[in-house]
């Protein structure tokens, strides 16, 4: 067992740019994972908040003192602890709770779920997956940092599959970088998984590019150096491929070297299918600035389908870089024709076009196949961007189809949020599709949570939903508590 004292230090790189306020940490974290890793910058507990910090849910001083302006506290007896729930009367809903109390209640639910995951292996996957995008949405303070540390501990547990770990870290940092880049930066510094740490730095680079190009470029460089330290050859190749795409979009001077390094690492893989898949991604990156190089690399791909996919990416890049089109409609038609089915790398290019029927249809085709057992492959920020984009389009069968697919993809990330999107669909068939898909996902995950009734109850009265969640078996209870926390956090 290795114990790490979390302190805040400035790296030499940070000292060269405008830094943000520095705060201190008062918690040590023990990682139950035998790895040795370097920390570029370390996670700290942000400003302490009164009444927050205990593992179990807490209440505000005014509630503890029985202030006349606040309702009484409902005390629920759980098998191993007392759960304090910010009270409402029988008719009150969660939306009636003050914001501070809502955040404390959500923190308490997340804390309990992590406790269940730590002590019950059957609940661990649900805790890892469910808390990933919730913790970054909590208020700044020691509670958020402490929960992040406990969650990282859980993610790095030996019985968590690497694929789930990768998915969880991706979801966490996608949310964290969008909401609080400083928190994401400090958390990334203490993540033992090098590939995940590199991914976090890529996310930070993307978020900060418009505000501070120099800082974004530094994060891209940090991502590259971190990816090189990943001990697993496959995950090192994946990380370098991911990083090379970020550098290509950011810095014309360093992109040729980044692409060459990624291609070299990918070529070293013994598994030809994995090698060809990653090489097709490198081809798509190279095509953004060197079409002849991308075509030469395409010839190295042995798998016919992946070679066709790489060729389509080169063609799409070539068309997008060509300005000599007769009319805008010709350009749209050419891009739509060039985009390959299930090629998510075409989506950013397509989102630059007006939300016309042909574009909506092509985006739907570019989305990944949706199965109840699928792992989330698109970040929630991209799904949100596409959802907003589709909402600006005129009503059509293509808009309905796209929105239905986006809602089902969101179900894989957040079942209740995906269901909420589905309920907004104008197309009845789409609403039915999303509802049925939610049932299939919960069944595929062997969940005992009846997601739809529980969400309906949580929308009416959070406390009653929590009471119902406590009656479920441990794995389902963990999942339900996190679903309710997500409902509270909006």
C-alpha cells in the first residue's frame, strides 16, 4: 500500500504564466495500487466549507440548531449509519431545497455510494461509473476534493477492468475541465493511470485554447510527455494517437513530429486489428495537414474495412480543405457523401455546416452503433453540443432520428438524463425508443433499479426516493443513490 500526501506545489512551467490562487490541502490519500508515478501537479482540497467534509451527509449550522426558518431534519436509519436528509414536508420537492442544502445532500449520497463500493465488490463498478461525472459538479471545497480522492482510490482498485477505468476517467475529466479547469488540473496530477492523465491534459488543452493558447499548448506538451510513460504498449499507442490529434489541431510546428511518433508506436503493436484501427485514426489526423502522407499511411492498413474508413477520412479532409466549390450546397453534398458510416471523427467537421436535412442524416450515420451493452464512446460535452445543434434544425424525420440516437447515447452515460432528453422528443416513436432502450441498458447492467419510477418519484420528492433506494440490494442501492444525486445536481 502506498500513501501519498497531497500538497500544492508549483511546477516550473506554471511559474512562467499567470497562476491562480494557491490553496492548501489537509488530507492524505492512500492508493491501493502498487504503482510508482510522477506528479506534475497535485490535487488539493479547495476552500473549506463549514459543515462539509465528513463522509456521511451533514446539515448546515442553522438546521442543527433548529432555526425557526428551517424545517426539521428527517433521520433515516441505514444498516450501518445514520443518514441525515435535509427535510421537506410531505408536499415539498427537491427543487424547493436551498442550493447549499441540495449540494450537501448530493455530496452525502455520493459519499455513501463510494462507501458501498469500497466495502462491497459487487457495488464497485456502479460506484466508479456513476460518480464519475457527478463529483466535478459539486461545489468548490474540501468535500469535492475528498470525494475525488476516494473515487480515484476506487477506480484504481485491482478488480476494476482497464476499459471501465478508462471510461470513468474520461467521463470525470470531461465534466471537470468544462466546469473547473483548475480542479481538473490538480486532480489530473494525482491520477496514477498515465493514459488517463494524458487524456485529462488533452481535455484541459481543448478547453483553454480560446482563452490562453500558450497554456493550452503547454497542456498538450504535458499530455505528450505523460503518454510516453504509459507502461502498457496498447494504451501507450492509444494515448499517443489521441494526443497527436490534439497537437495537430493546435500547433502546426509540432504536429508532424507528434504524428510520426504516434504512427511509430502504433506500428509496433503485434495485434494487427488493433494496429490497423489505431493507424486509421492516425491517418485521419495526418490528413488534416498532409494529404499525401495520409494516403501513404492508408496503404499500410491490412484490414479492408479499416482501409476504407481511412480512405473516407482522407477524402473528407480533402473536401473540407477545398474552397473551390460551385455552391455551398455542393460542398455540403460532397462532405455528406465522403463521411463514412459510424465514423465519429467526421462529426466536428459536419457540425460546422448548417443543420440541413442532409447534414442531420449524415451526422446520424456517423454516430456509433447504439447497443445496451455498449460502453460510452462519445464524451457528454460532444453529445450536448450535437443536442443543441439538432435543436436549431427545422422539424423533420432526420432531426427526429438524430435526437433519438443522441438521447439513447446519453442513456449510456446518464440513464436519467438520457430519459429526460427522450421525453422532450416531438416524435412519439423516438420517445418509445428511448424508454425501451433505458430498460434494456438497466437489464444489461443487471441492475435491480426500476429507473423510470424512481426518477418520477425523485422529481416529486427527493427524500422519498432516497428512502426507496435504501430498500434495494447493495449494488442497486449504490446505483440508485448516484442517480438521485445526479437528479439533485441537475
